[in-house]
């Protein structure tokens, strides 16, 4: 726990294009931090890598949030929720975090976290809920998978009315119930007609009712398939854009609170992760290019210096030869003078 670290009221607001990405090992120690995470946290990369992820934990975060986080990801499921983090200077920043277990050969090897800028409404809602959870004045609410949910009967009703009646499973259940009802009604009408020996007109009506029931079953199935295709349409188009290399287009429309909404949110997280990775790669390429340019410049300077040195050596050789000739002339002259 790092709740004893100093804090202040200075808020750092993330920019829309800032995507904080990190990885932690199974013990919660940071093994990777992207440049955006380093910038926003205020810590250096050396301070972050190898440290427990709670180095950025803010004391305003209730323990229940992290209990829920670990319960969820240790089940092999992703966790999505609001998190208030502490900066090195004591300030704070809010993120909408998605933590996903990285599984290889059936074993969780690490956890990947992608954090993005939340809306002000999301921050205010999370602050209110976390204040209640932290001060133990939160009867009737709990955290499940990062989402604040009511408990008891209110929780059951909320789950029924908030996305549960519009999700894929709910639509499948509704179609199955409607199909069964229509089939039983049509079969009952036919059996009733056979046992009561209805008039030809009544038998024709029963047959028409049976045919109508069958037609309604097919119509309901067609409507169900069409509704699912409509829900998946925008996600499919979005996936095609990513496959084509277009990472600049965000996922259009609001995210429904159902299975399709979870799929769309995961796709949006994937897009932002790819954007961040691409930026990091470009930054790395730029750094390498600058290093290469500087190395080439230094090599050229060294070559120029070497050329100058070579020229100086050659000049020294020439001057040395002249000096030797002069000395020889002087020696010969001196010898002749001595003999005289």
C-alpha cells in the first residue's frame, strides 16, 4: 500500500490522445510502461519499471475496488472501471482503465492495462460511489467487474432493466419463448380440431392458424437474425477499418450495456493500444534516425580531421626531408670549412 504518500488537490487532466499502457507480472510489479504513462505519472521509467503498480495508488481509492480488480482478473476475465491515481508530485489523475490477463498456453503470464481519458460525468459518478465505499457508508452498492451495482432486490431489478432485456442472450431467449408459444398454440389448435371433429370451415381456420403460427416463428427468427446483424454491423465495419490500417477513426455511437457493447469497447481499447504502440515505434524510429544522423556527422567530422591530420603528417614529412637536406648541406659545408 502507498496510501501514506503525500497528496494534494492538483488534478492532471489527460489529453484525448494520451493512452496509458503498462504491463505487470503476476505479483503486480510493472514490467513495461509506455511514454504516456511515464509522462502522466511524473515518475521516470527507471522508477516505474520493477516497482509495484501501487506506486501510483491514491488514498481516495477504496480497497474494495482493488479487491474486485484482483478477483476479476484472477478468474481470467477483463476488468474495466474508473481509477484515481496519484502522481509523483502528489497530484492526481483519473483514468478509465481496462485490465486484461495475458494468457499463454492456458497460464496467465502477466496483465496488460490500457487507461484512457474518462468523461467528467464518469469521474463525478465514480467519486461519489468511491466516497461511499471508502467510508463504509455504502449499503446497497457493490463493485463487480469494475462496475458499481446495487445489491439485493434493487440489484436484480437493475440488471433486468439495464441492458439485460436488450442483450444478445435476452433476444435469443425471447425468440425461443415466442417460438415455443406459437408452436404450442398451433399444435393445440390442430389437436383440438381433430378431437372435436370440427366443421370444414373450422378445420380450415385451424389449419390457417397453424400455418400462421409457423410463419410467425420464421418471421421472429428472421427479425432476431436481422437485429443481431444490425448490432454487429458497426463493429464489423470498425474492425475492417483497423484491418486496413486506419487507426484514426473512433468507434461511432454509444456503447450499449450488453455483449455487443463489451465487444465494441474491447475493439476501441485495441484501437487505442495500436495507436499508442505505433506512436512509440515512430518515436523510437525518430530517435534511431537522429542517432544515425549524429553518428554520420561525427564520422564525417572525424574523416575530415583524419584528412587534416594526414595532410599535416605529409607536410611534416616534406618539411623533415627539407630539414635533412639542409642539415646535409650544412654538414658538407662545415666539413669543407674545417678542412681548410
